[in-house]
């Protein structure tokens, strides 16, 4: 079972091998979902401006990058054009920070404050993604408890619940 503690060296995160494998897999999937950063030859992208920014069709991406102006599509598109690339870069960086800290053979890692903040952002992004795919609402815990263990969503509900506990443990230690 995971354990998060503040020590003199930093914030120690201890995970079982299976937990490490789960977090690694989820962060790799998040990076795949976010896509690659634009090439250096794209002049607008080098300034953080997207040429054709539109609301994502994928519900998970739409949740991770919601419209800033729900009632004004033009303003929402313009806002997205100037902000989404930076937001995607930040999410990629956070997921990469988690992956960089998780060594497959080690069960313990020590994070500094900046790394811990990146972990919190990345865990939140993964929880938002899972929650969107599972259509998690306020009654999700009751729904999950009634699920047949053979239901293909059962492992994802368990992962969501465990990630919630890991994130809460990290929040308690950081603040």
C-alpha cells in the first residue's frame, strides 16, 4: 500500500511495484492522449499560439481543456488559440516529472516541493481523465460498490479510488 511522508530529504512516496506500474502506465497514456508538442519549425507554435484551436471532440480532452467562454464560441476559440498549447505543455511536463521520478526497480522516491506540485497536477489530470471516461458523478462510490467484479470498468473504478487516496495523501503532506 502506498505511503507518503514528509522527511528532511523531501516528500517520500513509497509505492508497491504494482502501484508504480499503474502510475507509470497511466502517465504514459496521458502523454499519448496529450499528443506531441508541435515541431520547432512552426513559428506560431514557437510563440505558444495554435493556428487552428477548436474544442476537442474527445470528452476527456474537452474536460482537460474546457472552453473559457461557454456562451461565446468566438471568444472561446480565441482564448484557446493563445492558451491551450501552454496548458498542454504544462500537463506533459507534469506527467513527465512523475515518470522521471518513478524508477521501475525502486519502490520509493523522494520529491522536492516542485516535483510534488507536478505530481499533484498530473494525478489530478489522470483522475479527470478516468472520471470522464467512467462518467463519475456524486454517487460514483455507491455505483462502484454495486459493480460486478467481472465488469470491465471495475479495475478503472478501483484505480480512480486509489489515485484519489494517493492524491489526498500527497495534499496532506504538502500543505
